[in-house]
């Protein structure tokens, strides 16, 4: 159960106690990222339902606050870093790694995060109109299957978590979670399958513009796959 515990630590900001873990435990944690997504989904779904009892916009706001709060804005930070790196690397690709290592955020990152939050807020409001609460809960799960695909098919940008996750992203785990995604799509809405082309497009963009995968690439990708899938759920409804 240690990899599951580590997955919750990587994917959420829950106050969990520290555990002793070796590189194999950390590598295996990526196989359980979707489990952490289930917790995230439950929180945002609860916020949406609770706020919607009073006003749909309040439901959308509470859902967004829960979404950001339970993850500690971790994935938004990754999205901002990737946006800054892509902006800086437009003329000089040698600056990409330097910008990704910089803890400060630039104008590209600010704009990317602001647009992401605005998109999620509006889409959540539209999703509440259709009472798609179960699909909302499933979206963070589907988005966290994607890191298994990225880790297997993209080179790590540097030694570290990216390298460890590549070792843990086994094909059987990916296939098993894809089967779970197919079952969820059949039970709830086929729109959840939009996570697949979104994940593929993000992989292609990272390969072309960044050169590989890193923690920021995983975080930013999770954010964008979530938004793409949320948009698909709204359109399908």
C-alpha cells in the first residue's frame, strides 16, 4: 500500500505523514495516480453539489476552490512553468531547462494559469446545469491515467522523478486503467474518452516544444486533459 500512499502525497496536499520509501516505491506510485484522482473528483463533486443547492455559480466556485485546494495548485504551478519555458524557448531552446528550474513565475505562466481557472469555472457552471455530477467526479481520475502514457512514451528531461516514473509506468498498469476508463465512459458518458486524444496532443506538443517530460509536464498536462474532458462532458450533455 506504500505506492498508493505516495501517489496521494504526489497528487494532493492532504496532511499525510511521511513514509520511508525507496526508488521502487516511488516508481510504482505513478500506477496509482488515478486513485488520487478519485479523491480529487469526490472533493470537487461535493463542492459543486453543495453550492448548486443555493446557486449554480456558487457551485462552480466551490468546485473550483475544492479542485485547486485539494491539489495545492500543484498542477497549475506545472502549467505555469511549462508556459514560461515554452515562451522563453521560442527563440532559444537552451533556456527551457533553466526556466523550468526557476521557482519564479513569468507573464506567460500567469496568463496560462488565469485562462485555465477561467475555463474551468465557466465549464463547471455549465456542467452543473446538466447535473453531470458523477462525470465531474470521474474527470480527475481519467486525467491521471495520462501520466502513465507520457512517462512511457516521452524521454525524461532530467534525472529525478521523471526517470523513476518511467520505470514504474508499466504497460499492464496502463492497460488496466484504460479498461477502467472505458467502463466509466460506458456507465457515465462517452465524453470521458476525450481524455485520450487530449493526452496524445499534449504528448506531441511536449515532444516538439519542450523535448521531453518532467514533473511540470505531468502537472500541466493533467490540468489541460481535465479541462478538455470537462469541455467534452459539457458539449455532450
